[in-house]
């Protein structure tokens, strides 16, 4: 009941909603509406009540809610499920559990206020403190529901979706470090982890989901000495519901976009092209210059006149464009 009232107020955040309208929409009594409003106020929500006008959600109290996210989605996405948890081991792990129970379909989303076992690439931990970040996993593909022609570009499209959503909601201009990290002022604020499920019977991919972790605000205790030089946060006034809804919408748009246009936009947002990078290739530590990104999203690296194609892996930027 409380969540239903909050969702309705989120959708109509700029307007007054009468207690009778709330009761009618939710098919409950006005007394039940009042009790839910009081419970939300005790949680910290600033809800104004005016005689003859009704209730209105005020301020920037930032808690994830279905209504706050759903109001940013197109009609084509309005029936998608949005699962919100106070705490999870990780949103990717929860999506995997829901897949195993056949509870989700493409573009359903799992979000959490915190992750206690947040993961990055290669098993690295991803710090996910409560209420300071946006931690979400979206089911991109499920066997039998849609095609999988662009599986090699899913992480690239997710990075572009975050970049565009951040620009639209905050005005900030981010850059993408190949292949899955987003940066502001040469510090990372977002990581993306795309994972899949494999059907052993027909030896085909049965599902792909992409996890997105964004540092919205600096934690009170900071990121820790090992991360403070390389990590940052958006650090702007922002409702996470707005950003989450915009990311989902942008990724849905990019899903149907032409491959060449996606790569063009990705290259334009690249932090690495033209710069010296270091990386490990087949057990060797190498240094080269990032030269181009091909139509498959692979990074082309110049090694003293020879071109090496990186299909995956970790790279480090060695300096500026000189």
C-alpha cells in the first residue's frame, strides 16, 4: 500500500493529488491512504498536504521507486517489471536467479539501494554503498524472445546509454574507456558488467543481461585510499529514478539502431583513441597507441607500424595525446 501511494505521487511529483483520487485509483479507503502517507513521512519523504488540493511529493528525497522510474519509459516499456531491493548480494546475481525461475523477460530490471557483493570484470569487487549509487541490471536478451544479432555490441550500447542519460539528466559530458568504463575528468564513475547464460542442450546463448554501477555521490567515508585517485562520482543534484529511467529508455532506443551509427557514436565518445595504452596480450605486457575501433567494437592498436586487434581485455591509459 505504502509503495503504491509513493509510486503514484512520484509519477505526479509536480502536481497535487487528492486523497479521494488516490483512494479511487488504488481501490482503498481514504483512511488507508492517510496511513500510507504518514508512514512515508516517517521514512523521511516530504509530502505536502493542502486542503481542497491534496498531497504532493516535495524535495529531492532520493529513494528508488517503480513509479519514479516508470514515468520516464515509453509506452513500449510500461509493462516491464521493475524489481527494487533495499540490499542485494548483486543485481546481476539476482537477475540470474530470476532467469532460473523464468520470472523475467527482456528489459525487465533489477535495482538495489546497495550491493554487498558487487562485482566488476574479472571478479573484481565493485564498491556499492547504500543510497550513494545506482546499481541496476537489465535483461537484454532471452531465448525465444527477440533476436541476438548485436550480441557483440551490448556492452558498447550500454555504455552509450549511460553516457547519453548522464548528459540528459545532468548536463555532464562523460567519456568511455574501452570497453566498459565511463569517466569524468579522467576518473571512473561507472562500470558495466555484461553476463550471459548458455544452453548446453542446443549450445546457444539463452540469456544476456548487463549490470550497470554508477557512483552518484561520494560516500561519507570516501572510496578508500586505493580508489580515491582513480574513482569519482557525478556529485550533482540528481534523482536516481530519473537517471535509471533514462538509461533504460536510451538502451531500448540503441537496441534497434544501425550498427555503424552505434560504432560512430561510440568512437566519438572514446577516451582512448589516439592515446598510448598498455595491456597484456597472450601473456606479454605491451605498449601501443589506440588507433581505431572497428565495426565489431574491437580496439585496433598500433605497435610500431603493426596493427593488433584487441577483442577483449583490460587496458591502461599511459598519458595524454602527445
